[in-house]
C-alpha cells in the first residue's frame, strides 16, 4: 500500500469542551422519544458549549457529521437544518460523511481548521438516529423502525460500485482479522470464543456503570433470567448464538440513536476556559477500498505509523486506548497492531481482565460498541467525549486506575477508512 506523510500543525490545538446525549433507542426512551436529529445535535452542541463555558455567539464555525444523512434523516444539507437548534444560524458550517469513521474525521476537520489559523473556536459534532428511518412526507419527529432489509442495501453503498456491487460482493469482513489472528498465533476456535466472550463481559461491566451507555443490564442478570448462575456460561450458550464463524450476538454492535460534539481552540488560548485542556497531538489517516485483503489491518498499521511519526511518541507512551469495535474482535487485533498490547499475547491479557476498565492496560473503558451502542457516525465522537473525561479524571465510576495522560483512538468505518488521533492532557 502507499504510505502517507503527516506534517506538523501550524499551531497546537486543544479540546476545551465536550457534550453528548445518551446513546439509546429513542422509541423506547421516554425523555428522547419524538426528538429530531436537529434536537439531538443541538443538545449535544449546547452541552459542549456549557462544558467550555461558551455561548453560541463565541463559536465561529461548525462541522456536522452523519454517516448517511439521506438514508437516516432524508436530508441533503443537514448542517443547514440543525444550525438554528443551538444558536448558529447564519454562521459558517459544513457537512461531511465517512460512514462509521465520521466522528474521528469530525475531530480532524475541526483541528485542521484551527491549526491553519482560519478560525479560533470551532465546534464539530455528529448526530445519528440509527434505530429508525424517516417517513416520506412526514415531519422529522415521526419515524419508523429500521429493519435489516432496509440496512443491507444501504451497506452496499459503501462498496466500489464499478465491480463489487454488480458481482454481489460481501459486506464488512467481520471474521477476516480474527481468523488471520487465530491462524497466525495458533489459537483454537474454543480459545477465540472464550476471549471474545470475556471481552463482551468486561465491556458490559463498564457500560452498566456508564450513564451514556445504551445497554446497562448486567450479564449476571440476563444469565439468571435464562437459568444460568454463571454469566460466562450464558455467553457460551444458545441464548447468545453465533452470527458468524466467530462472533456471537454480543460480539456485534447494536444500533443506537445519539449525538456528541467537541469544541477546539488554539492551545495557547485553552487555559482561558473552564476545563483542563486536552491537546490533539496529531492524527494519522489511511484508507483502502473494502475488497482489499485484510484492509482493516493494513490501514490501522499505516495510520498508526503516521501518528507515531508526527508526534514522536511510541506505544509505550500511550496510557489508554479506544478502538472502534463494531466488530468486537477488532478491539484485540487493533490493540496489537498499534503496539498497545504485545503481538500474539493480547488474547491472554484479555482473558486475565487486564484490558477491562479496572485493569492495568485498559481498552474501551466506556463499554465498547457492543454494550455502549453504535450510533454509526456519532460513535467516534462519543469515543472522543469519553477519552476527554478520562484524561480530565472526570469519568466517575469507570475512571481507569492509571491516571492516563495520553489516549489513542483507533477509528475505523465504512470497511475502509481509518483515523487515529492521539490526545494528551495539558498540565
């Protein structure tokens, strides 16, 4: 593959505010039911402003991200349609869409804007009503359930339409990387299953404690309802069936409605605001078309190389890792690829609980996509929200033990885009 180069920013950029609404299925959430995408985005934006101690008049420009605005919200220019909800009508804005990598690119767009000197205070965020669909001719708050038969044709839109769609090519290779891992390091199918179930278990432990997470029922409770005393027995049981060769139901992300926003400014200005600034040290990016063999592994490798090169950091400098794990196995595989876990040994660390939120090498302390929920384009921005809380020491019950100073976020989306920022708490 072609290697890229990332240059130094013209000026340092820091995060000064973050805001979210909880991930949920709003049709089943009494406080969220009937809200529009504009209200979701606007609430997250206002929360980010309040976090920074800003008013809408202080923000100079905003970016709006959504994985597929036409499909999910019947909107071609959603940035224009949400601006009035948080006091930004008439100000400059832009929309972008990079499937499930959208949230990470949202940070990148804002950082590059401020680093260039174009603006000083920029808001960037994402909103996704991923549990439902708009109804043609109806107001935006009236929606219908999203069914698999609706989603599959939409997923085909991320494929190269010159060849693969016409040939009936498959979708994101859910088992590709873990199968390569299994054969490379000699694991049995049973060992892979145990590792993935253990990862599911610890993700749910974290989500239960996280007010922003979608799935907050402990596996212990679900196991008891199904007649099991041991939650691990439940996770191995037919109540948690395999949906692919390796992944069980609990190893696949569930759709969520949600929104999250971030505000950035030059680091030299950041101490003027309410909270501890979180500097964006650098961001690496790489893309490969979906049908390239092992493309997730290859683009993770390249984006990590870029961000280590531009920041001068090494894996030993990273205290905390977030991984877009809408396929649960990516959490393990990506952690080794970026050097956060030792090659061929990470599966043992997972089994020992060392990568849980209360372990010594935490990954996804917010619960990960399979328990936190997956709001497509929003999920990367939610990772940034959670990373900022961890770096500030404000993560509450899921605050990791090692008092992290740096966090790496491995973004991935559309089966082909990878974006990896490294964040650092500013003293």
